[in-house]
């Protein structure tokens, strides 16, 4: 029996995996779970993005994994350091839910949709195609990417397991 290595990606965190290891992040509400995959090298990356832009950063030491505009380039850089080429990368993502209803519809409260938009913009800037997504709604998700196959599993209480 081959033991599968599980690499957990926390909130505002990112990591890469190879050799059949699985990347998993839990608790995606308004956050976006972005994955990048190199089909040739079977190399995978995942970021748990909390906020759309680092321009709003208040912390002293910037956590680059926390924001879409800084997490995407960092994830690409880590994959490139392992031999990946940007032109081979494909993206899949999930999350970006609107977890609560707010009166007035202020844009600052639309964190989920803004996270999705910012992540898509960052991917576009690098020319990386988004080949599948499961975003929006008002429910949480747990996601897992298999570095061997590139299969992205999305689990939610409401809808069970979805594979994209």
C-alpha cells in the first residue's frame, strides 16, 4: 500500500506538491482556493487567498500568501523554481462565497466576489487559463488537488463532493 502524502495549506498560506502528494485547504468561505498545475511535470500548487489586494495590508511583515495580487506571482515563482514553465500552467479555483447578507450592498462587504475577480485578474496578467471553477454561492468548501492527476475535488456540506 502506497501512502499518499497530504500537504495542508492553511489560511493565507500557499504550497506546492509533486510525486502524487495531495494539497488540501479547508474552511474556504469568502476565501479563494487557487490551484496551478503543470501537466507535464505533474507539479501542483495551491494558495488559500483571503483578500483581493495587498494595498489594504496593515500588518508589519506582509504575508504574500494572503492577497490575490501577491499570492499568484509567488505560487508561480515556486513552481518555476521546480522546473515548471508558465505557458504549461493551468488554473482551477473554488470558494469566493458571499457568506453573509449585508444591507446596502457595500463593495467592501463583497469579499468573496472581489477575491474571485482579483484572482482571475492576476491569472490573466500571467496568461494562465482558468480551466475550471466552483465559486460563489453562500457556503463553505474544502478543496484538494492531486499532484499526480491534476484532479481538483471540492467538498461542501450542501453538495457533497464535486470533481473538476
